[in-house]
C-alpha cells in the first residue's frame, strides 16, 4: 500500500525561473517614460501624421499593460506554483514583489504551519469496546507541486486521512486494562501519538504534506457503556486500596506480636495469638470505628 501511494507522487517540486519584481518595476517605469517622450517628440515632428503616432502609443500602452500583468507578490512562508498552459514549471518561494512573463500562470499556496482538530469519532478499540476519540494534528505543506497537482483539494485530503488514521490506531490499542502489559490508549499517550503521527504521515505522503505533531485531544468511553466502565474502575480502585490496607495491617500486627514477645509483656499461645491477630485485623481493616467489648472472663470461659 505504501509503495502504491509513493508511486502516485509523480510531480516533484523545483525552483521556478522568476525575476525580482522591484527591478522590473523600475525598468517598466523607465520604459513608460521613454515611450511618452518618444511619442510626444514623434507627434511634434510628424505634422499631419498624428495617426501613426497614436497607433504607436496604443501599441506601447498595450505592451506595458501586458508586462505589468506579470507582477505578483509573495509573503513569508508563501509560494507560487508557475505553470505554462497547464505544464508545471516550478515554484517560487522568495517573498516580496516578483515578476514573470504574463503568459505564465501563478497559483499561490501557503507554507505556514496549520492546526487541524478532528471531529470526535465513535470507534471500537482493540477489545471491541465503543469509545470516542479525537486528535489535534499540526501539519504544513512541504512539497507544493505534490499538494497542488497530485491530489484534489489537499486540505480535504488531509482531513479525511486524519479520520482514517484515528480509526486504525483505535483498533490497535485497548482503551485500558490490556492483557500482558500491552500499551493502552489511556496510559500510553506518547506512544499512541507517535504511532498516529507515523501512520498519518505514511497515508498523506503523496500530498506533499508533512506532519509535525499529532496528539489525542479527546478519549472517553461511549455513553452507552460509560456508566458500567466507571463502576468497574471504581471497583478496581477499591480493591487496590484494600490490598494496600491489608498489607499495612499485616505488617502492623506482625510488629505488635514481635514487640510483645521480645519485651515479655504477655505470653500468648497459638489460640490467643490467633484471636489477637483476628481482632487487630478487624480493627485495622474495618470501614467503621472499632466498638470495644469488655471481657470479664477468659478466652476459655
């Protein structure tokens, strides 16, 4: 597929043979002054033959007008593709006043960096869960010839390819909770963004556009499963908190038993040790405050 796209890029950008418009403007003004002087002198010298002088003046004005049609201006980070009867002759990227023969066509194109915010798409991730995803893409035209002549409406082409690349990326990753420690859309944003940029660049290489950056701007579960997934995340958070609490409680109970034994405060047999461990774990791991119970007897009565 990549080789087929590369083969479509038939047009290659090259520099156009244009001239500095400022020098041509000075030359044109000098020519206009000379023509006015010459025609005035000729009309004075050729008494009774003013018609010939007027015809010469009309021809001179027409020639000057055609030469003036060759002027155009370029701003910084702007180019102009020069064509001759549909044949591409090159691209002029020099800013300022420029000039080319009037029979050459000129089509301007912006070379500035642009931002594209994609629409929020509803797609399925790797596990088949419906999710909503969107991206922000920073791009610019790198090859004016390809952008103008190898694709039809390169801006629309980029918009469509961004949507296609997003759908492809979403199918390669799970939203979260991937198996075997695989990267996910939510946890591995940098890796996903880099892969998105690479896939998008591969798709639009034929258009002469270069992708500078691509980032996910929106990522969420689809509304129909968002509630269920939220409860799942809450349950996982509770379980993770419980594991931490239990691990801490076991450590505290172990420390308490060791200190009691080392200081010979009380001698506990297995039954009393088990009872103490159970009571301490209940107190430390419980969600509610402990309710003390006054024991007036012994463990065995």
